[in-house]
């Protein structure tokens, strides 16, 4: 079955179909589909219900999961328990199944690396450079990107000192810089470049970097 909807479609996970949908600008996944894949349970609804009984923190929607409408087997849109990436990781950690162990070990590794980066921020920079290299970016582009990240962090720190508190505050200020630089807000500019969930700054050329850097520095000084 193919669902022709730009916000709802079927994703393959280890050869199995897992429904996902965009909600609040994030991907949300069907909890029952993931449980079925990782446990081979013939009754994923019952398995999920028992998980919620064991873990009271998970028994109620939010922050780990929400009910969203997704296509059911009969083709109709029905409310389904869904979780975003962070919530799904939390749920997977509570699944006592051998098939879930590789993912749990990966989560533990990522968590350990984040602790290392908190203790030594230079590690985060080195890992970022390595990831960009693996993606095929040239060294000169990577250096410009890292300088851009450093300037951006200084700017957001300054905004915080001047009263920015929520993500919405930073989004508004970032949109003003983008509007002044390119005449488009970030979401409009991403659409113009044909991007979806990709990071806009990862897809800028030298010309764009030059003007973005100038506007960012000017905003920082002001």
C-alpha cells in the first residue's frame, strides 16, 4: 500500500514497514510498528500495554508519545500511539528483547560520547569535522563551516545575555538575519534550495557563506 501524502509515508526498517509522520516539524514513528519489529510479538498492542503498566512514567502521553492519525491496515486514518526520535529511544530502552540490544548499545555509546564532549568540548569539534569528511565535504568548506558554527554560538550566547529565552526567540532573530541577507526566511530559503530536513547551513556555497557571515557578525556587534 502506498500513501500519497507529503507528510505521511511508510519507511522501511530492517525490511519491515514502520509508519512515520511529520508532526511539529519532527518525524514521529508508530510505536506499535517498532515494537512488532523489535520483538516479533504477534500482539504488539498487548505488548505495548504491558510496557506502560510496568513503566508508570510511560503510561500517559507526553513527553514520550502522542496519539496521531496514521493509515491503518484498512486504509483509513486512525489514531495511533506515536513517538518522536527521542521518545522512541526511551521506549526502545524499555524493550527486553535481544533484537533491541544493538540499538541500546549504540544509544549507550552516543550517550558516553556526549559526556566526553561536555568534559572536553574540543572532542565535539573533532567529531563534527570527521562527520563532514565522511559526508564528502572538502577541507576548506569544513573549516568555513566550523568558523560559522563558532560565530553562531557566540551570537546565540549574546542573544541569551540580552534576554532570549525560548527556541522561538532564537528562531525570530535567525529569521531576521536570513531576511536581511537573502530576502527570505530560513524555511522559505530551504524550500528555494529544494531542501527538506537538511541543515540549511550545510548546503551553502562560498558566496552564501560570505554574506551570512557578514550579517551574523553585524548582528553580534549590534
